[in-house]
């Protein structure tokens, strides 16, 4: 029985019929070749989402004016006909799985990628950078605007010839059309600036040009930032006025949010609820009565169903959710909701890798974006015994992967429950979404009869040896880093103390529920320390202070989390002490030093959050055992080096390489005698 009928109701838009209401929106990947063409991995990535049942797949923004309109480290191109064959191969592949296919055509304007401009000044409505510290653009001349309008039409025509079912115009997120629509950027005094009608003139010309090229039966989608969440930017009410000049000839209104300087509301943090943006789509739909699309952390099928049933929107865009779980539609449709690999909105492999680090995207919870579960077909030929020590996310990924290719696996976990550090962190109210990953892994373990899980047991060498393993995986995690600072070990976690580690907080949350009137001091301005600051600052603590030796807080955080955290620190008036060293821990104060100045920071509760260090007490004996018995021993996740969940997930999946090597050796050995 289908419990979510609204999700699976077909929808016809002009001559395009969608089989369900789930849309993969355009998301940059950095997968494209340097010349702007497709590589096979890129096509495979989209194919997985089509195979998984997605109704409409919108290909990431494609450059229509090279190089001035380009953005991202690598970007697909559609500025001349030589790119049509590759685009056609993509649409044919996706259509074969029943998906409809759209493409977002875009001009980056002031957000253009400087590395391809070769020193040429980018263009915009005015001379306002698209983000703080960005390049100063020059205003477009009128004849240039009309030339770009023609390029939009040419790109839309190529999309139609390449087999796309729809075309999306990007008019949000600080790209060129957004730079005309938003008063943040548009300071023009001609017919393209000033009033709402004038600021929409460029986008209106683009819509009309595209309609004249594609004809009356081809759907056009318009994506825009309904709430810009910046001082002086468009509000939802402003956008509703702008849309009065833009809604004609547009078939789908894709209601997004934010600009470059409010990107934490464009690429949602994990503390924002499922479907939090739907109020914007509802306002647009109520005013214009057109097919409307919403997005924003939509992970739960029930939340998706509720949005549709309430009439807030007609289509649901699941961007990162489909990176994490390409089979979202099929699993929900066929009653496998418990096996959804939900995106945890960490923004590390997708946004941070692509935007901050210029790397191809990857995913914390999905270690293979291209082939999905094809590895399961590579079954072992021999009896391969695997022992995994540690039931955190890295250990569970390794154990499940090994069992799924036919190994006999035993996993030992010292605690009564699985989940490791991910479970601990998820106890923080703003981090509860992290629970979705261990939840998924635990459900995955339950499908595997050749995986034996032993909880509440500290593994030792005798237990491991008794299983006669071929491969031992050490995944014992990390423990707080507590350097030899005066008073720290004497004060930390002792009866009656006021000084705690992150684990003292996470393992006893019920004891840390008093906020009003409390003075909180946190040593360590990395991810852990900022999580504690957020916990108290957002809940009304009287005073919160943070002490960090480095010049910046959150230096190693992903860009979205860091922006969000810095906004929280500013708005909650947290006392920030950077380039400040902890010299002594006392019962009710920290002694610190900034340059030559020494001072004290008193507190009601003090937290020492100086990061994590790997914890692998068995590693030396395991390596020795491995040498003596020709057993492969690998160390993964935080027990190798304290890092992020994404690293442990990748290393857990990489057990396939070790399994293949051991299996091939066993196969060869069996023929040698």
C-alpha cells in the first residue's frame, strides 16, 4: 500500500508529464571536463537518480556565454552546437528510465569564475560585487544586455534539440538575472533599474526570447530567490511584486531563497527543519496559481506528503537528498522507507568540496555517487572471514560492505548500542539530523544474515583469533584531546566540579539543561567547541565566552556551517577570545594569555573542547598478529586519524579493495596445491 499518494500523483505541464512530484534540482558538481563537456562518470551520476525513480531531473547550471557567464571550477557548456551530442547522450540515458529531463541555463555575471576570465572584469547590473570580497564588476551596456538575451534563446533552442523536456532559467542566488532583480546589486538609473518593472525587464526579455524559440508546447521554469535574507535585499513581499512582471509564459515557479552572502539559507544547515521554505512557495502559489516548486531539507516522506497535501507546492526539489539517496523514490514507493539513506545536511562533500575547495562533489553518507550498489555483484569466490572492531559509522559501513559481497563478518562494539561518535554528537539539539546515518546503517545490518553483531563486548585478541579472520578492521574511534595543561586533569569531570569535556555533556545531557543566568566558557574554537557555544548561546545563557589559540574560529569547518556559526556568534553576542592560550584550569575560571596580557575568564560551567585524538588500543597487537598469521589489518575512521564522518565512510567502503586482494590470493592459493 502506498502511504504517500500525493508524492506519486502524475503531473502534466504543457506536453511534459511527470510520473511523480520529486525533482532533482540543479546542483553544481565539478564533474564536467575542462572543455565543458560530459565525462562518463557525470552521466552515470545522473543515471543513478533516474534509475531511482526521480520524476524530473534538472541538470546543473550550464554556461550559455563562455567565458563571461561561466562559474564553478568546471562547468557544462551550451554556448555552441558542439555540446549537443553529449547533452543528447544524457537525455537519452535518463529518458530510458522514465525520467523527464530539464536543464538550467545560466549566466553568472559578477559571480563568474575568475580563473577563466583571464583578468577581464566580470559584468553585472552595477558595480556591486556578488559577495563580500568578490570581484568588482562593470555595468552591462544596453546592447550587451540584448546580446545576452539572444544567447539565452540560443541555449534554450539547443536544449530542445538535445532532447530536454523543459528548460529552467536561473534568476536567483546572486547570478546575473538576480543581480538585476535584487536592489542589493542593481543601482542602475536607466530602464533596467529602479522600479520593480525596470528591475525585471532583463528577465522578462529572456523569458519572451526563450518562448519565441522553443514554441508554445515546451515548459519553461523560473528559479528565483523569494527571500534574499540580506539587509536591503528582496523580501518575499518584494518578490511577489516582481513576479507580477515575470509569471506570464513561465510554467513552473521554482521558489528558492538567499544570495551569496546569505548562502546558509540557500544550502540549508542541518538545524533547519524539513521543508522549512514551503511557506514561500505557498505564498507564490496562492497569488499566481501556477505549478510551484519548493525545497529545503526535505528528507522525510511524511514531510513531503504534508507539503503537497497542504497545497504549499506542487513539486518537491530534493537536491542533496538525492545525492545521498538516489533511490529515494523507489524505496518510498515500495515500502522500504526504513532503508532510506537520508542526507544529514552536513554540506561537507557537496557544498564545501565544490565551492570552497574546487573539488568534485562527494557525500558523507553515500561513498559512491556513480555506481551506487553495483559493488554487491562482485561476490567473493572463497570463504573470507572479516572481523570489525568498533560499531561507529566507519565500522558499520565496512561491516555491511564486506557482508554484502559475501564475506562472513563479525562486528564487536564495546557499548550496548551501535552508532559511535555520530550518536553522541546527535544528542545536541541542533545536530539531531546526524542520527539518520547510524539509523540507516543499523537497518542495513539487519538485512545481512552473514553479519554477526556483538554489542556490549570489548574485543580482545583471543576473541578475534578464535574467529580465524582473514581481515581485521580496526574502527575504535576517537577520544577527547586533553593536553597537560595546569589544573586540567585535576579539575575535569571530578565530583562537584564545574569543568567538563564534550563527552561529559553529550553523555549526560539531562544534567546540562539549565541556561538562564549561566556564564559559560568554552576552550577550543573548532567544531566541538562551537557546538557547545551554540547549545548554550541559542538557549538563553547569560554570557558565553569562547577561547581559541588560532586567529579564526571554526577554521576547519565546512563553509556553510562556519558562516552559520559565525552569524550565531555575532547575533548572540558571544565573547570571542582568539589568539588566546589556556594556561591554567581552576575550579571556576580559566586562566588565559593573549600576547603578553594574562587574564581570567570566570564561569558557572567551563568546557574544554580541544578536539579529538585517535583511539586504537589494540592496534599494535593486531599488527603483530596480522604479520604472524598472514592476516590483513586495516585501520579506518577516527581510530586512524580523528576527522569527519565522510572520511570514515569512504574508508569503510574501501574495504572492497582489501577483500578483492585477499579473495584473489585465496583463489590462487587453492590452485597451487
